[in-house]
C-alpha cells in the first residue's frame, strides 16, 4: 500500500512532534517540512533527514547557513497530498488559499478559528466528521484535554453543566519570551473562549470556562466541576475514565503530586522528547457527590494534540473508517497504552 504524502508547514513546537509521529506510522510519510529561518531547529530537522522547504525570500539565508533546501513552500504544496499547518496562530489562515490552489487537503491547529475550516476534530468525539474532508482543524491543547474526559462521561452518564477553570502554562519550555515569570494573570474576558471551542466538537454541551495564566512552562492544569444528569459514584466515573482512550489515571499518593512529577514520568516512560500525550487525571482527586463530579487533570500542551493530528490525517485521507482502529494504531506507534 502506498503511503499518504504529508507535509508540515511550520516546524516548531507542534510541527516537529507531528512530523516524528507521522513518520512512525506505516500508512503515511513526511515528504518535507518548512522553516522560514535557518535556526537550530532547521539544522536539527535536516540532521534527522527531513527535506526542508522555505519561502522564496529565505533561500539565501539558508544557503549562507549551509542548511540544504529542497524547494519552496509552493514546491512542497505540489509534492504532498495533505499539509499539516503548524504555523503560529492566525498565520495558518494566510496559507489556506495556497493549499486550495494546489488542490491539497489541509489540517490547521487550535490557533486558527473554527470558521476557517467549518470542521473541528477530536479523535474519539467526532472522527467521522472529517472523513474525506478537504479542510479540518485539530482543536487546541486545552480543548483536546477537556473533550478527552468530558465526552466519555457525557456518553455514559449525560452532563447537565460543566464549570472548568484552566490554570494555563505561561509559555512553552523552549520560549524565553512568554510569561508571566512571576505571578498569576486571570483572563478577564469572560467566559473564556475555551467553552465555545469545546462546542465546536460537542455543540450540545453546556460548558463554562475561566482561565488563569501561571508562571510555569510544564503543563496546564484544569479544575473541573460537572453537574451530571443523574446521581453517580466515584467508582462509576473512574471506570469510565479507565476505559477512555488517551486518558491516564495517576495517584497523588504514589508520588505524582503535581505537573513536575508527571513530566518526570514522561521521561521515565522513554517517550520522544519525554512527551505525555495522554490527559492525566488524579485518581485520588476524583470525587462524586450525588450529581456533582469534581476532578483535576493535567494537559501536556506540547504533545496532547499530536496523536489527534495523525488520526485526523487518517480520517481526511480515508485511510481507516473506524475511529477506534485508528486510535489504537496511532497509540501503538507512539507507545501510548490506551
Ligand atoms: N505550543 C502549544 O502549546 C500548542 C498546543 C496546541 C496547539 N497549538 C497551536 O499549534 C500552532 C503552532 O503552535 P506552536 O506552539 O507549534 O508554534 P511555534 O512553536 O511558534 O512554531 C511555529 C513554527 O512556524 C514557523 N513559522 C512562523 N511563521 C511562519 C510562516 N509565515 N510560514 C511558515 N512557517 C512559519 C516558525 O518557525 P520559523 O519562522 O523559524 O520557520 C515556527 O517554527 C498554533 O496554531 C498554536 O495555537 C500550540
């Protein structure tokens, strides 16, 4: 079987991870990645064997830096069947016309608006909505986190209302420009955009969100209160979470007290870049009282959307019709247990 030809536009935090994840699958391959500047990441991509494509006006800079260039971004568009756009938020929309002109499919990330594609993607919740689509959008790291745990609970018990507070990492570990470096910044535009973003995949869900930016780079942490349609038990909810794909239960009592220890666990598991693709829920922090469910979860912002991008390619390129089969295939290739 020939492999689907994939390009990555924007080889940064998300792009480099999606590139490696795609290359681990047996039904798709990376044809090339794009960079605009000849940075250490461009050099690392070349050293890994990725062909590098650049905008016309960057060719000279790459030549000067001695980094080989295979062609222009336009050339990459001609060479692939699908582009995974991982450029910074709001830059992707500039490329939409170029992908359409080349007649290729394109996946955008959560930094773009839902209206750019009309379809937003999560592997478990709505895999089939992107089946054969020309354009789709993998929702943001926080939205992916919320949907991963809320969708299975809603399927099993039905949710009346969700109230979630997102304690967001100030910036990514490799970025020295973000912040705050000391303090906590509440998002004062309320409710925050995260609730409507969840609705781009689960339009029926009543969800209300607030957010606080914190001086940490490791992970986001969500505190979630769910009003269920019927009474439940802590055991029932834990059973649902244990059976949910890409949700990992850990115990605070086993030493995994916070996000520092969870990222340490990623290193212990020997993951590529010590990534934690799963949404991590503290088992001993899940509690049901009547119809009210309370839990905490941690989201590794740099990597939770990576397996979803792989599944999104499979759905859009009609490689596998069954979501569960695609999820298992991606998980196996990335070393995710469930
Ligand atoms: N980081 C996260 O926590 C996270 C999580 C989930 C989703 N997302 C979403 O994923 C997308 C990418 O975010 P990111 O964090 O990976 O950003 P990033 O680390 O800044 O990477 C973006 C890459 O795009 C390149 N780029 C910049 N301008 C470009 C242009 N005009 N054309 C082509 N490439 C360009 C940049 O490198 P050069 O300019 O050096 O080539 C950079 O490597 C955004 O939509 C973001 O909202 C981010």
